[in-house]
């Protein structure tokens, strides 16, 4: 099969590697270089960097609505274009260009969590399972017929980072398997059900602000969903404080008189085991945190330079 590949972030790199090894890739499409970091120099995407390592031709159109971009795609005479977290809309003309269409790797169990941030939304919602869906692309967002699905459990300590890495590898394996079925004429498409559709809207940095009036369970999910970006945050004496890792705590040790109550955001105990904070309901134990301009520290290291008992965290 003559394959093209369209993807941009690190999530797409394992699939690019697997497809190049199994089939070879005729060309790679990725988003234009973007300014990033101090001084805002232009940075290549993770897919562009990997394509350069593999000596693959790279195209970076700003849109596939332009005749020039469509002509590049058509001239490749592709059997299929595999799309993974590309980040640009493919119009109908682009979807029709490859002989067997465009095939997408999506990091959820469709139709649940269509859209830009399925990994984070699954964690925020407390989903027990997630997975990879391989689908044939249509114009509507993530609505095409399903070619393959592979599920996995979401562990109690999974973060967006750990799920991202596991799902990226799962997607890479499943797309190679699925293309093998397509090549053999043994593939089967199943329309997505109309029931159970949810949307995974793009993450806004403002969502990372911790509201200590929420249940400890909701805040714990927030910490996991926003690790490694944008990282859940609060404030301590006016300074930004990022919370990288936490867990639920039923009864904080050494709290005064065994107390588990207090105004939301109040530090009930700060020990070698962690920093126990009162929430609207329940207690959250912070395990790893970071003051602005400092490096992340385990709670036991953090409290060596901070007296926290009785302090109160405030919204960022």
C-alpha cells in the first residue's frame, strides 16, 4: 500500500515509526513550525523531527483548502492517508484524494470523547476504561465508521502522560493490524452508534485552577488529567503552586485532635507522607508540588523549607 501520514505531536510518532517499518511512508504532512519557549523561536513538530530522522519528505501546508496543498496530496497517488492528531481540518476533497480514503487513530472509545482532548476528558470524568478507535474519516468531527477498537483500563494512578504513552503505542500496533486487514480485503466497517456521543473540548489553562470547595475526588482527577500540562495549580501566600501528584486521604495523620475538617484549602497536616488539604468533601494528600520558579519536589522535601500546618491554599 502507498501510505501517507498526517500528524503533529509526540502522540503520533509511534504510529509513524510502526507504519514506516511495516509499509514505508511516501510523504508526511505536519503543521507548520510554531514559536515556542523563551524568545519564541520556531520549533518543528515532533512528527517533523522524526520524519527528518527517517529521511521522509515533509509537507507543512497551513490549510488543505488551498489548491496547492490538494495538488500535492493528489499527486502522491496514495492508497490511504493515516491521520493521527494532525490538528488541521481535512476538507471533503482531501478526504477523497487517497484511493481508500483517510484513516484516523483516535484516543478514545468512540463515540465517547470525540474531539481534541479525549485523554484528559476521560480522566476528569473518572472513566474506568479508554482505548484506541481506528475509523475512516468523514467530514463531521470523529464521526466516521469504525474499523477497529482496542480497550485498556485506566489505572488509579494513571495521568494524562502515562495514558498518552500507553495509548500511543496501542494505536501504533492497531493501525498496522488494521491496514493488514484492509490490504487483504478482510476489513469490516461498523457505523458509530448515535447514543453515547460526548465531546472532548480543547483544554483551557484556566481549567487547571483548583477550587478547594470541590470534592477531593474531583480535584484528584484534575491533578491527574492536567499532568504534564497545564498542571493543576493553586496559590500559597500569593505565590503560584503547581500540584503534580496527589492521592485521596481518608484521615490525615497528626492532624490536630484527628480533625479531618476545616475550611476548603486548609492544610490539616504536613508530614513525610504528604500534605493533607481539606476539600469541600474529603481530604486530598499532595505528594509532589512546585513553587513558581522552582523545581518540582516531593512533599517530604518541600515541607523542609516551608511551615504549612494551618496554612490555607487559595485559588490560583
